[in-house]
């Protein structure tokens, strides 16, 4: 039987919760991305074509594609919705 020697893990830095502003911004960007994904869906992005379509698999994964495209749109600046939401959430939080 071999002896198992475990080396201790190096100490981890203390957990730092995200700042309130960064959390508000993250949530605002997620909301904008969700909105954009729904708009892309309504515009027909990812809709299976009648001929030579990918079938059920394509339909099932189209929402993932739309969501990732929406996430990338937000990273590139989006449509300004995240900034408006962020400012409104920040103002509302400061009033309370």
C-alpha cells in the first residue's frame, strides 16, 4: 500500500462580495441581454428554415444561440437599455 501525502492548499484570499454598483450593473446588463434575445426571437433569428433545416435539435438550441448573440451585443455597447436600467436601479437604491 502506498502512502498518500497531500500538500496543503495555499491560503485563499478572503471572499469579497461584489460592490453594490457592480452588482446593479451586472443585473442591468443581464436584463438588457434577455430583452435583446427576445427581440431576436421575434425577428426570426434562429428559426428553422422549411427546407434543409436542422430539425428538432436546431429548434431546441436556437435559444442558446440567441442568448449568446444578445450577450455579445450587450458587451459591444448594446442599445443603451442596461445603462438606463442601471441608473434607475441605482437611484431607487439610493432613495431607500
